[in-house]
């Protein structure tokens, strides 16, 4: 018997009454568990096994299968369901977690990151685009990859006179305007404001509890969102349908 806490990342129907849920647990990382009778309203596990719910779980292992025998809600991020942008973000963060976190590996830091970001989204503490970008950068850090944005990779410049730098997402390198033009790299780079670079530098060094404690202008937010998404997509070849959903909701 495993007694743990876990965040439900995904739920799928199995037969008439059962569910198969993908859970990011505190003790075992990501595992897939059967929840019997979870679709029946009278079931004690029903509400605690809904997606984006953080629950106290008792899980038994039978013939290589995990089965949830008891579940109780600790925190339900129900406010997220009242706003399409936040909801689409929540689904994307859960899908990204499933794709990036290996199964059956303790992943306490990932759990904390996801809980912090879902809380911020449900309480509308920061705009969805900012939470998305911070999550993308931080989950990559947990994967051992850091965006190389401290200095121009050629001359070591820390900032630029015209308030812009250039980032090559494929090479993961930062260039000041002069070096970018000299190297002929402009086509594969995205142009980002110093506000974006400052935010990204903050994001990679911030304490886990302070990852969202910064401000961004609207212009820098656009750059920061583009930067984080290009950074994560350049290093992973998976496709996330929920990212398309997030973008389609944003453009409504
Ligand atoms: Zn330079």
C-alpha cells in the first residue's frame, strides 16, 4: 500500500464506471492508476480523481497495476475552470508534465512547480502567458537544460545599447546586435527586448517559491512568451495538442 499525495494530470474512462488516471505523486513521481467506480457520483474517489485536483491517495499494487483504493481532495483548483484561458493553460501544463517527466521517478520539484503554477493560474495572480513561459523554462531547468542567456556568446556583452538582443533557439545562444549581424545569424534568431532577457535571467535563478515574483511590460511579455516557447520546442520533438488549444483560445 502506498500512502501519498498526488496531482491528477489526466483522466480517461475505462468501461462503464472506472477511470484510468495519470497522477504526479509525491512518493513515486508519475504513475498511472485505476480508479474503480470513479465515474459514479457516490464514489468517494470521484471528485479527488478529477484532472487538476491535488489529492491524498491510498494506492495498492496488484499484478503490476496501481489501483486507487481511497482518495480525498486536498486542493481543487476549481477557479481554473471558470476561465477558458486559465483552463487551456492548465491542460497544457499537465500535458507538458506527462511528456517531460519520466514515469516512476520521484519528482518532488516538478510537483511543486506544477502546483505553484496551477495555483497562480486559478487565483489569477499573474497572466496565463507569463505562467506558461515560466513553467516552460523551469521544467527545462529540471530536465538539466538552461537557456544560455547570461552574455553574448561571442563578445560577452551583458546588455545592449538599443535595448534588444538576439537569441538562437536551435544553438541555444545569445548574441548582441553587433555580433548577430557580423555572424550572419539574424535569420535563425528571434529578436528580444532586454526586459525579456532580464525576466529570463531572473527565472533561471529564482528560488522555487519566487519564480513568478517579477513584473513585465506588455511588450516584453510578448517577447518572453515567444522566447520560452521557442526554447522548449527547439529541444523537444513532441507535439502537444493542448498548446494549439491554448493558442486557439487566446485568439478567440
Ligand atoms: Zn556580442
